[in-house]
C-alpha cells in the first residue's frame, strides 16, 4: 500500500509584525565575535524576546524566539538588552613548589 503524505506550508495564521534589527557589539573600539545578544521586552504584553550571535565584525541580526523567521527581527517596543560572551581559559599548568631550604 503506498504512503501519501501531505505537508502544508501555510497555516493561515499571522504572527506579530516584526521589524528588522541589527547592531554591532564592540569593546574598547574592537568588534566582539561570538557574543550572544538578547532582547527582553520591558512589558511582556508588548514585544517579543529575541536573540542573535555576533560575527567576526561584531555584527548581529535578531531572531524572535517564538517562531520568528531567522534574522527577521522582533516586534517594536522597549527592550532590556543583554550581551554575554563566555570564553574558556585553560588553567595554568601547576608549578612545583619552591624548594624548602
């Protein structure tokens, strides 16, 4: 018996209107690569949480987290912005203790 599968690409439901958002993250005048940028709406009833990651030039584009199209932006509103970058710094090699004379 053949298997027939139909996948619909449009639900007919419209999401919230979003606007394109981009930016550049720098530290002491130099671009920051690999930082996570988060936008959290000040009023949870207005706006959509969104995030992005910086490239080698420090540039990011936002994607709304609840079903947003990649790099399409987020809803207009007031946001608290967070920028986080975590780097692993390997521990220094243990040094032998100085001789006890």
